[in-house]
C-alpha cells in the first residue's frame, strides 16, 4: 500500500520541539470505523489495507522512539549547557553503560560482559581507561594489553576514551556524569598478596560509591584465564601516547641523578654550615628533592628525600659524621623532612604528569589547527594532497600518502610506491569505505594503515600511513586524531572539487551567454543576404531574359557571402565546444602579400569602395 501522507525525516531532525499525540491502536481503529478519520468508503478500504493493528503498533513504536530520541537530544544539550554545575548528576533515562578498563588481564572479560549487557538492554555503552602517574610506569606489555582492550571495546561498538588524573574513581564518576551513564561495569580486583595485604588499597567500587552514590555499579567476576601477573612484569616502563609525558630515559638514570643531587646539595651546604641555621640547610635539601621530582618523577624524588635525610643527619647534626643523634628532637626533624620531601615529590610529579598530558593535547590541537588553516587556503587538489601528507607525517612520523581519484572514479596509485605499500589494500579501503591494514581487523599484518577519506557526499580518496610507532594507532586519542585529520583532508578535497565544478559551470554559462549575444549580433547580417536573395529571385520572374545574367551574378555573390558567414559560425561553435583544434602553420610572409590577400577576399563586399 502506497502511503502519501508522509513528511521527510529532516522535519523531525530540525524541529525545535516535538509533541507526541498518542492513542492506542484499538482507539484509532474505533475512530476510523466511526468515520472520524476518513469518509466511510475510504475508511473501509484503509482498515483493510494499511490501518491494520500490526501496522498501527509499528507506527506507534516509531513515533515513540523518534520522540524519545528528540527528547534525549534536548536533554544532552541542556546537560552540555549545565556542564559547569557542581550538582549535575547522571540520570537513568537512557540506561547507558560505562565500562572501566584497567591494567589487569581480566579487562577484556569486563569489556565483553559490558557489551553483552548493553546488547541485552539495547542501550549505548562506553569504555574508559584512567591514566594515573602510577599506571604510567607500567611495563610496555601491560600498556599494550590496555590499548588492545580499548580496541576490542571499540570493535564491539563502544565509544572509547583515555582519561588522565590522579584519582581513578573521581575521573570515572565525572565521565559517567558527562555521558549520562547510570551504570558502571568494573572488574573484580585481585586479592592483595604479601605485604600489600597489610595495607590494601581502597576498593574501586567503594570509591565510586563515595564520588557518585547515585550510580549503579556492576562488578564482573574474573574469567578463568585471568591470573595475577608476576611482579617482574611491572618493573618496566612504557609509553601510551605519541607524546610520552615521561620521556624515554631509562628508569634507573633518575635514581642516579637523585644520588648526584644529594651529593651536590651536601657539598653546597657544607661551607654554609657555620653561617646558616640548620633549618635553612633543611630548606636546601628540600629544594633538591623538588628539582629531582620536577625532572625525574616520584620514585627518584622519594629516593632523593631519603638520601637527603641521611646526609643531613650524617654531616650536619651533632655528633657529626655519625648517624647517632644527641638530641631526640632531631628525630622529629628527620620525620618531617622525609614526609615533606615525599609529599613535595608526589605533588611535583603529579603536576609534571598533568603538564605533560596538557602539552600532548595542545600539540594535537595545534597540529589540527595548522592543517585546517592551511587547507582553507588551498585551491587545488594537489596542494591539499601535499598539505595533508605533510601534516600526518609530521604528527605520526614515518611515511604518509594521500591518494585521490581520477575522472573515472579510480584510485590513482603513487608515482613511486614506498616499501610495504599495497595498492590493492588501499583500493579495498576505498571501495568498502572502511579502514584496513595495520591496527585494524582487516589485513592487520600490513605495515601501512589505510583509512578512507570520507567526505560528506562521498569517499574522496585514501590516506595511507606507516607511523614511526605502530602501537600509536591503538591509542584512542591518536586514532581519533588520525580520523580527524583524514576527515579534514576529505572535506578540503570535496570543497576543491565543488569549486572546480562551480568554475566550470560559470565558464559554460559565460560561453552560452556569449554565444547568444553573438547570434543576436549577427542576426541582422544573416537576414540581410536572405532578404536580397528573395528579392532577386522574385525579380527574375519579371525581368527579360537578357537581364537574367546580372541578377544571377548578384544571387551568387549574396549566397557566397551567406555561406561564408554560416561556415564561420559553425567553426566558432565547434571551437568553443572543444570539438576542434586550431593548428597554426607559422611561416614568414610579406606585409604587402598579406594585405593584398585580405583586400582581394573582401573585394566582393567592398565593391567600388577604394581602400588606402
């Protein structure tokens, strides 16, 4: 049954407000039978065809769902406007789920459980990992597993994010409030062993309940394959961002510099011991702890604090050159000095971590801003290709290629294919409109990552990247940065394409206007010979045979003039339409011959008019 009473979906999408007038299918059927909707004949036909109860139930479901989506958009917009309100809480309206990804091996099981739960409830879900200064010092294998878990969550349909902060529970609660997630799915923590059992860390669920008491928390049990990693696996150090805030220095070099700092402060304070009070000497040692924390982080700062306490006791407290203490009050000084040193080191290391994260974000935003600014001034596709490849290569290192299509909608291969580049994979990504190659589920063994340049109207090409560090593509921030760069390149290519189309249309319109103007201008020249030919032909009917020769010559002259004019018009039209070319035969000619040829060609038109 064809339904004519329809409206475009954009009417609902762009509406400022949607009001649902809802009735049950039985009530609507009763109104139809009573003639309150259609005339009796139309109502009977409608009840037998479209207005069946099943169709009405389906229509009611669609109306309720579209109205709910519109109301949810309004609610999200209001929450964005009120994002600064301290009392803003997550509302259990859509039932969205936030899965918490941790460094333990059971994180993948937690993500799969959250995906199944979201599928059963038919709700959206998100996954988040909180990067803290302590977790940033995990081994590279640990960090790779975290990135792989986030990639798994993305493949299962989640929106992933990496958060930074010192308090995991606080960051997760804030993320749940921003996304309006009423349910958090977390993994069950491992039981502490050894000395950790004496000072266990607060449970994440308890901390989340303290920060967001209105949230529902689902604790997922560990899978059978989950096991506790040995302590040796946590001794290394990795990087989870392209702009590693901790740097790439070996970990033990920080402790060596901490020892060197303690020696330097001791040597500096030794000649000042007779001039300064001991409290001022303590300040010098604390200054050394701050310097080590700023440069090397929390661990070396704690080591420097312990060394400085020992050096202060050995070299400056009576009896000197001995760890014995003559005054018990110095024990309080040592404890306070050590505590202040550890606290200052912790705060300074956290500040350094936050500065590093902010610098990384600023660098990503700056690269995106520079690319957008340069692309806005590009007027040719070749320039867009150069700028896009340079921006991606500058951010990710390695190699980058931007492949565009030709007039036949075929992907143009590069002039010189670099090592590892596969044109067939790039063509697959272009045809399917999905990423392929490195860090994807399609041909993951490739050394290049191929991402289609998806513009608003169509796919404009493929961006191929061989990053300096392949694991960068597993990081959500870096993957989103690459997608954003690719989207900007695609939009710029589409803009240049439509600019070229508009310019071509303007040229065609101008050509058509000139052609019409030309035809209007020469219409008089065409009409005049035709009028003369008609007059001469009519005069032949009345002239005697002796005068026919003169009239015939005049007719031939006018006909030749008209024939030449028509040929010129045809040649001009063919040249403007691109159907002909002009081949110039350049040769030396005398001026007299050129002028004489022109006068002889124009003599039939000039007649007896003298030419000087």
